[in-house]
């Protein structure tokens, strides 16, 4: 009985590790996508409303900031994980 419960616990642990790795992958991918969108060249339209133009510009800056923060987080997170091993 103890051997089978150990195998079930191990299988659950492995599954959770794969889920965590997948979540990390998609969050990292999302931060990189935000950073990429934020860094695209902004070309305002001539007849565009000035408030809309300002909103777009600010939004791009926010996306870049979030992407940079996410990249920084995951870089440091990987360093800390490597130190523990």
C-alpha cells in the first residue's frame, strides 16, 4: 500500500511541476510579447484625435514597462532557482 501511494504522490508532484513550468513559460512569453508591442514604432495618424493619440502613446509606454519588469522578474527568478540547486 505504501509503495502505490508513493507512486501516486510522485505522479501528482510531477504533474504539478509540469503545470508550473507551463505557467512560467506562458507568463514569460506574455511579458516578451508586451515588450515587443510596446517597442513597435508609433506612427500617429494626421487626423487622429489628440487624446486618442496620447492614449496610444501612453499605452505603449506602459506595455514596454510591464514587459521590462516581467523580463527582469523572470531573469532574477531563474538565477534564484539555479542557486537553490
